[in-house]
């Protein structure tokens, strides 16, 4: 099947599951949390990808006060930041980021992780941090709310319609769509959530700089 060709003036990149494979630690932390709260761990794992922790807790424990979720979330972020065992790059992520830098394509990290966690995970995976980063501290609402992606586009000075999002989770893909952006789904979860095009990993994406700025993306085989 031929590659899908997309053009964009800027790219907005999720971190976990898109650039960094942190599934091992996410599974460890959230399965322990599920056990503490007497919840089915598999059902918990269906919810947590892509969202900030307190937003996942609000879905899973709807009657619990927000303050408790925020306090629990802070503890879990500290646990996650201290646990880098098994955190690696998604295949092709380093080369993909290098191609964006070399081609001068505007791009931003848009993650539900906070600054310490995103910094630690990118470093553990051996990946450079983009200059523009939208983290948990930067937004008032978690994905699937589009705020993070809209903020990333604004910081890059690019119209949302001219941005392409790279995401792996249902919450993230929904956020990108709500922001009016096209979405490339990355990894095994993504194809279930209706991205514009899906790839197994970032080795299946090629970037070509356009003369007037921005990029042409060849996505897929």
C-alpha cells in the first residue's frame, strides 16, 4: 500500500507511547494502584493511557473528591519519575526527531506528564527534548480536552488546521481531532481510535522540508 502524504506547518508530538515506550512502568504503577483500590487492573489500563493521572482517577473513582485525586496523582507522578526501568524509545523516534530538527520543521511536545517526568523519560529513552513543550503544568484540562494541542499550536504560531498530531491513545487522538488537527496514530493502540492514518512505529514516517516552511510527511509503507 502506498504511503499517505500529509503536509503540515507544524507537528505536535505526544510522548508516552508515541516517542517513548513507558508501558512497563505505567503497567507497574497503575496495576498497583488498581489493587490498592480493589479495581480490575485490566479495566484500569483501558482508561489511563493518554490522560493525566487525576483525570483517570476521576473516571475510575467518580465519587472521590478532586483533592484526593490530585494528592494521589502527585504521589504517583513521583513514583513514576523515580522508576525508569524499561523506558526506551519507540522505534524510529530518535531518527524522526533528528529529521525534524535538520529540516527546521516547527514541532512541540504535548504530554500529560509533568516537567520532571517528561524530562526524565525523554532522557531515559535517549531522546532530545523539543524546545517547545506543553506539559501537565501548562494546561487546566487533561486530554481528551484539546487545550494542550491548541496551546502547542499557539506557541508555535501555527493555525491548528495546519498542524499534524502524533498520538497513541484514544484520549490523545480525541484531543487532536477536537483541536481540528489531523492525527497520525502510532503503535498498537492507536488504530482502534480512528486516527487519519496509523503506523506501527515512527520508522514508517519520512519527513521532507517544504521550501516555504513546514513539511511533507510520508506516512506508512
